[in-house]
């Protein structure tokens, strides 16, 4: 419990290669703030057998603030399981939540303001995502709200969200079935002509729509 105090640095989560572990970790009431260089505030981006699989981690009631210039990200997980981010706000980040691989990720009541390059959430090569009760405003001319990709059969739920960006939802690089379900009332405002893009290839969408 950070008691609302400012933290300018990285919390590294060691998954101990235990994706089925019962251990839990809660990070709460921290005011993350950084400028002047690239940084991940909460990070587990190692492919090391001994460190991977951050699991049962909850991030709640935190604020994240970047400088709108550098690659400053809020949460970066690789091969994460049963992780939650809730009741948080983010401003001036390159990207708020970036996951690669894993299962059962929940994002609830999160406000993302003015991401300057990528977007709100990049949820890649994982299964069972839920994003609900959240607001994303990506200010970059080519930014996205939620980006999904699937190298395995994958499901994602977007529920009661408000997204404003060049592409509110993009599905890319899906080599297997990607099931995307919208529940509740979702509002999408796209500076591009489409709310949802399905793309093939890493750079299958650009600012001119090709």
C-alpha cells in the first residue's frame, strides 16, 4: 500500500515460473510518475524460465503519469495469469497496459487520458480478456483504444466502455479464432471511418487507412 505517495521507478514482478501458483500480490494507492526517459512502472517482461508467469497480481487505486514524450508504460506483463487492473487512472503514457501471452486478464474502471503514441491496452496472444467500465482517449493521430491479437483460440469481452481514438478496437495477426463480444452500452468515437479494424500483418494499418 503506497498510501498515495509518489513513486518514480519500476516494480518488477517475479512470477517464479508458477502460472498455477496460489500466491497473490496487491499493489495499491501508488502515484506512479516519471519523465525524461523510457520506463515501465510495473514490469514482468522477461522470457526467462525462472522469472516468467506473473500471476494473481492486482493493481488498484493507482495513478500513472508520463511526460507524453518517452516510452513510459503503466503495466507490462509477459505470459501473465489471473491478473487484474482496477480503479486506476493514466495520463500522458505511451501505452497503459501491454500484455503478451497468458490467460484471464480483467481491466475494470480504468480511465486512460491522452496516450500519445500507441493507445490504451495492447492485449496480445492471450485468452479470456475482459475490459469493462473503462474510458480510453488516445490522442495520437494513429492511436488505438484496445488492440487484440491471437496466436491461439481467444476470447475477449468489452463491456460498458467509452473509447475515442483513431481505431477504437483493432484485431490483428490472428492466426486462430478471435471471439470478440460487446456487452452493455459501448460508445466508440473514431477519427478513422471504422470503429473496428481486422488487420493482417504487424503494420497492417497506417494513418492513411491502407
